[in-house]
């Protein structure tokens, strides 16, 4: 079976069902996928009817519009139909029109769903581990990373997420396992963010990307130190490991600044915190 043709037929049938659901002309046809598609149409109608009462961020709108325009261009939505000759040529405009409507309907569905989900994402912003919306919060973070335009942006996002994990840790102080798990996630975000930013700094021989690391470390050290007042010995030890990671990240950023200042090439060695520079000749 031609899977591409099958997907196209499903898309065209989905567009027909959306038209009918919105009061359009009924199409006296049935397909084996109608039951599945009817469920998707119902979701589309609910998303349209139950719009969340949340103001969508302007940056999100801009990113969504760019994504939809790129998808439309790639799928040929809005492009003039190609003409042909003979019977096949006479069928092309009609088929292209149906495909364009189907693709357009899907793009509209994607847009409506994304706008609706952005409202849910805003509602989940203050969710903590154990809350029903916490999974949506983490999914939103992954979506932000996927839409980031550069390694610098992604690195800064990871550091922002590490700050968020720290805030969450303060809310689960009475849950030893939850506290440790949140700090594990915080440290993972810290490593990812520092690694991306130090790599950019080394590749460009420009310490500017390290400024974000220094700013992050200054505030994060103070906030993590505030968790040392926990009465449980195991929790204090776990907190000290996060502090040790921050100290290691600070030393790595300082070493990279010195290496860039003395003109050393980008380090060949690398680890979880990014490039590991050698010592400048004058410091040996």
C-alpha cells in the first residue's frame, strides 16, 4: 500500500469532516478511518469552543506563525496549481485543491491546538512535582528548547530551567525522594546549559557567552546554599553535591576566559561541562 497516498486520503477526509462539523456541505462518503477521524474532529471543536482565558505570549505567536508559514511553503498550501494536458491534466487542479484544503485544515488544527496548549502551559507554570499539570510544564520546556534558534538560546534556557528546578525543590522539602529527584534534574539542566555556553565561547574564542554562566552561578549558589538548613543529613549531603557542581562550573568558565585571553585554540578535550582548556603558557 502506498502509505503517502493513504495519509493524503486521510488528510482529505479529515478536511471534509471538519467542513461538515462547521456547517459545510455534507459529503456522502464513508471511510474506514471515519471513527478515528471523528474523534480528532471532536477534539478540534472542543479546542475551538473552550479557548483558555489566557493571554498568549507575543514571542510564542511569532514562533508559531513562522512554523506555520514554513510548513505551508513546504506542503505547497496556497501555491498555484500546476496545469497539465489530457485527462490527467484536467484532474490535477481538483485534486490539488482538495489536498490544499486538507493541508490547510491540518495547519489550522495545529495552530488552534498550539494556541490552546499555550493556555494550558501558562496554567501549568507554577506546577510542582506531583501536580496534575507538572508533565505539561516539562513538555512545554522541551518545546521551548526545540524552538530555540541557537545554542546560546538553548544554553540560557537550560539555566533558566535549573533555576525553576531549584524553586521546585523548596516546595518539596518534606519529600526526601522528591527533593533528591528535583536536584538531580536541576544538576542535569545546569550541566547542559553550561556545556552549551562554554562550547560556544570556545568555538568563537569569545567569552561573551560565559557572562550568562557567571550570572547564573552567582544567584544559584546563594539559593542552593539556602537549602543547607535541612535537618536531614542525607539531604544536606545531596545539596552539597549540587554546590560542588556549581563550583566546578565556575572554575571551568574562569579557565576558559583565561584560555581565550591568551589566545589558546579551542580545546580538543571535553566533558559534561564542555571544553576543558589547558593552562596558558605563562601560568605554567
